[in-house]
C-alpha cells in the first residue's frame, strides 16, 4: 500500500528533512512513485483525492493471514493491512454488522475519535489487538491519521519525495528508490495525526502516550536516514 500527501496536508518531520539534506541521494516525484508502484504491481489500483493526496494498493503477493484492504465512507479513505484478533468484539462496540471487516472498523473508530472530542487517540488505537498498519485520510477535514501495531508485525515506512510529498508504504524497497535518505521505519506502537486543517502532525506512542519520541540521524553508511524511538520506561496506556 502507498499513501502520498503534499505539504499542504502534512508537514514532513524535521528529522526526515534533515536526513535527506545531509546526504544528497536520488529521489523521484510523487507522481513518478505512483507510476513505479503501478508498474511493479500489475493488479495495483490508485486513487487521486483532490490535488494533494494519492493512495494506491494491491492484493499482489499479499499474505493470506494479513491481507490488504481499502475502503471509503463519508469521505474517509482508509488503507489497511493486517488482521485484528478482537474484530468481533470491536464490531459489537461500534455497532457494525457481521460482514464488516478491519478496514471498515478502522474508519468507524476514526469517526468516533473525530466526533466524540475530547477522545484520546491512544484509546482508539490501543483497543486494536493484532497485527496491522493503516493510513486514514479524512477529505472533509484534510486530516491524516496513521498507525502501526505495537510489535511492528506489519511493516510501515515513511519518507519524502523529490517534490516534498510525505509517502507512507509497506514496501521499503519502493521508498528507497524514491525518497533517498529522507526515509525511516515508522515506529511500532505509534500513531501520527494531524490536527483538523493543520499540516503539522503529532507522532506519539499509543501504549506510552506520555513518553517523548525522538529521532536519531543514521550514519552516512546506513540506508535509513533516521530512527524514531520512544523514550523512557514503558507505561501501558489504559485501553479499557
């Protein structure tokens, strides 16, 4: 899966910008990255959302136990990969029918977060049990919400393209050739959220929401430009 967001939607993390400018390396534009994704995934599908967002996904070579899915509801777009162990109980909690799958559940969870303010984001993501990574874009508010499971079982990476788009993908090789050293693994057990209408995002741990997340620039020889880590001792967030 692939999500691309212009600087009007998301301001790139300073650490990724610094990593890319420190060591000049080959990059391509967001449009070229989407084309590369479609060329390497014959069954790939892309969706353009306005002038500043593009999503793409494929079922090609997906894991049978961690499938990829895409859904749109009420102008909320979601890319999801993985499987939730507690999907049944969550469907009851959110009042969903038996046929609802993980991607529909995440959209409903996001809507609860958006519409029931103040509702801590770490509570929403903390209720999800299983292996997952997802990208949610709310067109009505130009809000982005991204998260990865606590063990990083479903890989997720982010980087910056040649024209300043922030890219999220489950394929590291795809971004390595597109984002240069402006590239990092998305920290496990964390979520990234932009405020309504504001491109400056917030990266936080949903297990340890009070712990600061820092990024360390990688050495010149490393493929990654930076590594994001949650500081301090683990203090599990209350999710019940």
